[in-house]
C-alpha cells in the first residue's frame, strides 16, 4: 500500500469516528433537551404552589380523659366532628383504622356505652320532668337543651311537649299563638320572647284598688 493510500485510509477512519461522535452528541443533546423540559415543568409547578393560599393549621381537639361525664363526652364528640369538617375528613373510610369499630357513628355509640353514666338517661328524664321556667327564658332553653342531649332515644314529639308544658303560661300561649310545630322552632321563638316580655312588663300598671279608693276619698273631700 502506497503512502497516499495509507493517508486516505487514515482520513476515512477519522471521518467515520467523527460521524459516530457527532451522532452520540446529537443523541445526548436530545436527552438534555428532554431533561430540561422536565425541570422546567417541575419548577413551574413549584412556583404555582407557592402562590396558592397558605395551609391553615387546624388545632387538634382536646383529648377525652375517660371520665364518666355525659357533658364532657358530648363536648369531646362535638369537637371531634368539627375537627373532621375543618380538615375535610368527611369519608367514613378515612376516619377509621384497623379497629373493629369501622364507622364514626359506631365509635360514638360504643364510647357512650362505655363512658356515659349508666343511669344518665333516666336521671335526665327525671330532671326534664322537674324543670320549670321560673327565671330567664334563655336559661330555661339552655338547661332544657343540656338535658335533651342526654336522652338520645326520646321522641321529638315528647321533647316538644315537655318544652312547651314547662314554660310559664304567657310564653306557652305566645308559642301556641305563633303555631310552632317542632322543637327547634319552639326554642328559637322562645329565645326571641325575652325582649318581648321585658317590653311588655315595662308598661304602666293599672292603679290598685287601694289607690282607687284613696283617690275617691280625696275627691269627696
């Protein structure tokens, strides 16, 4: 092989290597472009996330100390339900773990069975029967509501009857005049009667018989 042929062969080999290198560089360039596109997408998503409303930390409800007290237990369950609402935990499946109590309602029934005083409903019924509207009507509504929560099986009709029957006569008559048909409406209307009654009691009272007689004596004199 002549010197010229050797040189041509060497150039051909170099050219072939250059083409292979160029092909590899082109492939790598495509990979880099794809990776860059992915990075851009990720960064854009993070930037958008930073402009979203800040996450509000919802305070966790108070723990239940295991005391056999109906009011404390009801307060605990109420705060737990408000906590579930605040963190958008509405699905029953997400509220349960691996325990055999598989729904929130079942948990409430079981915890009440365990920690409610055994005779709480009986005592609440007796207290409800004795409860009378003797002072502030708002205080009466408050006491009635507290006792009502401790009697889970009492019918709505019976609760309404007890609420109306234990009111002072003027308040009962006013509720009947307004035609209340359910307990929630009766309680709301009763609360609104506070100002009505106060305004009514501020009216001037008619003179007593003694004053009338005294006035008559003055006239005769």
